[in-house]
């Protein structure tokens, strides 16, 4: 039996057929960056309505920025705020002194100013405060939201679904069940992808071990 026949005979079977996760790249370069052409495939600017599937801007991580506060926290107006799952870490500045310029937010979260403005245009960012001269002033709650959006981006959630989630948050507490359903679907997609990647890893491990064992003993020293 040839080496190829041996390898094929011993190779693990194909991965189980699974439902593919919702389309939308989780990584890669920022679709809003680059030459200044269309900002995200099929995006509808200005109204926050549905935008096309694809990666949401930014390649950056969420360096040093904590997630939103625990369940039941408020946004300062007495309204229950939407929160991230993990516990918050320290913000760059305490509440009350959190008036960040767009360049500071760029440094904190690793996104570009172009991407942050795009988020606003498509309805992915909530209302951003302005200074008396009209310049954007971000708060800690905005940093928390950007952290959460970054996590959604990593799941591969399409931009349209992210914008829909943001719309549901703005509509108030009566949308809790819809938000839960949207996140549960995303969680199912993530688990499917994890299983697929584990299957892929098993095949790669097998192939690597096969080639290592097939090498002459002299080359293995």
C-alpha cells in the first residue's frame, strides 16, 4: 500500500454536516476603512435601518476598556441600561469626568475615527454628547457599548443584526425578549463554529502526526 493510500485509509472521517453560522466576517480589516469608498456592504446611512451583511468596522481590540455594568445597572437617567455579560473593569476616568474626545476613544478601543463616525451613521452607536463647539464627547457608557459591539463582531454577527440589536436597546425594556432571542441565535452560531473548528483541528493534528511519523528516523533526530 502506498503512503497516499495509507494516509487516506487512516484519515478521520469528514466533519459532521452542520448548519452554517450566520454570514459576516468576525475578523479582518475594517470595512469602513480604506479608500473612503462604500462603508460596509449595503449599509444604509443616516437612518440606522438595515445594513448589509459583512464585517463591522475595526480591527482593534478593546484594550483597557471594561464591559458594561452588571444587570440592573442604570445609564444615569434612571433607565435600566443594557449590559455586557462580564464584570466591568476600571474605566480610563471615573464617571463624572468621562468626557473623551474621539481621538482618545480611538486610542482606547483600537478603532478609527472614521469607523466611529460610521457607527453613528448606521445607527450602531447611541447618541453621542457634543461639546459647546460641536465636538463629540464620549462617556464611559459609550466605551462599554463599543466593547460589547467588539464582542458581537468577533462572533461573526452580521452588521444588520448588530444595528437591529442597537435599535431594540433604544426602544426600551419591552424588547428584552427580542434581544435575548437575537443573542441566543448568535450563541448557537458561535457554538456551531467552535465545533467545526474543533473538527478541523483534529484533522490538522492527524495530518501533522502522519507526516512526522512518515519521515525517516534520521530526519527526526
